[in-house]
């Protein structure tokens, strides 16, 4: 039980730190006038999704970390979603299908956390319920859709 909570806290802290790093490095506009412009064309562009994809990944990791602390049985699909999304993005960048703009240390840390998240989701090492086949396949499909929408919209 203590291991589960420590991993949840570490996942949450890393997600918050990387969210701050990604917000500082992104070109997102903080001008509130544009948010009430009601022209959603800029929000459905490829460059916008490429800027918020790291934040989406951090929010998924944060949600998985919080669920590990509070309700560990419900955390498996979220951890699998994070793991599949990050691993697909990294593997697709290795094959040259997409290009990611993350620094190498973030790629290494996200890759390690993704492997750990998938290991936690699919094993019963910290006394959780196993991830069902339906939850695993749906997490894989959702991760693929997140990557596809952010790079091929």
C-alpha cells in the first residue's frame, strides 16, 4: 500500500513539474479576448494540438497518479492510456512518422514512466485488480486517437 501511494505521489509531482515546463516553453496565447472570439478555427489546427499534447499527457499522468493514491482499482485504464499514448508517440518518432519537440531528458523520463505505468496496469504487483482486455484495448485505441488527432488532423 505504501509503494502504491509513493508511486502515485511521484507520478503526480512529475506531471505537475512537466506541465509547468511545457506551459513555459509553449507559445500558447494567454490573451483572454481570443478565447471569447468564437472563431474556433485556431483551436482545431495541427499546431495548436501539437502545443497542448504534452499538457494532455501530463494531465493523464496526474489523473493516474491521483487515482493510484485514492482509488487504485480504477487507476489501471488511465495508466494504460498514458503508457500507450507516450509509447506510441516515442516509437512513431523513432520510425520517423512524427517529430516530437521534447528535450531528450523528458523523452527518457516519459518513456520510463510509460513502461512503469503499463507494468502497474497489467500486473498485480501492488494489489490492484488486473486490467481487463476491454479496458486494455480501449486504452490502446484512445491513445492512438490522441496521437492521430494531434499529428494528422
